[in-house]
C-alpha cells in the first residue's frame, strides 16, 4: 500500500516475515553515516546464482544477510523489503524501475576510513652509520 501526500510519501509493505514502513526519504537519510553504500544503484547480475530475493526489514539487515551467505560480495535492498545478493565481480549500475530511487546497495562490509593523523616524531635522530662527517674546507 502506498499513500502520497504532497512531497512526502508513506509506504507500507506487508510480507510473510516482515512489515516495512518507509517514510519520505528514510533510505537516503539512513545512508548518512555509511562510508560505502549508495542510494539509487543496483548490481548486474541482480541475483547471485543459488540465491533468491529475500525480504529484509532494512538495508543493514540485507547487508547482514549477505555477510552470512557464502560467496556474497554485495547486496541491493529495495524499499519494498526486497533483498538481492550478488557475487564478486558484479558490476554496479544505476537502478531502474518503479523503486529505483529507493534502493540501497553496497559491499558485504564497509571499512570506515580513519582520519587519524600520521604520527610525526618531534625529533629525528639518524643512526650513527648515516650521520655525515663534517670535513673542514682545505
């Protein structure tokens, strides 16, 4: 069921194992803290051999499903609760179709970049073997 009112949308999906509620741009908002997931993108092939579309409550549950599935390298979560898993080598492509702007895709895991500064020594002391010898001019 989908209800529209002005610029906001309320989407309610009922599946055998889950009820998914998406309000407005919740998927995009959920990505704010993610270092590597992307909204509006999918993968080709969409579904890894030996797997089927599953229903997950959100994109992080879809990513967790990928982590526990042998051979899974990436996932695509659709706002209707659909979760598709892809093997290594799948090509990232723009999502298409009715829900294309409400997809979240990404790798099996994200490694957040560290912004830690590189330590710099206060003083560099060269080993004796590389300390130059000063020879006075003749």
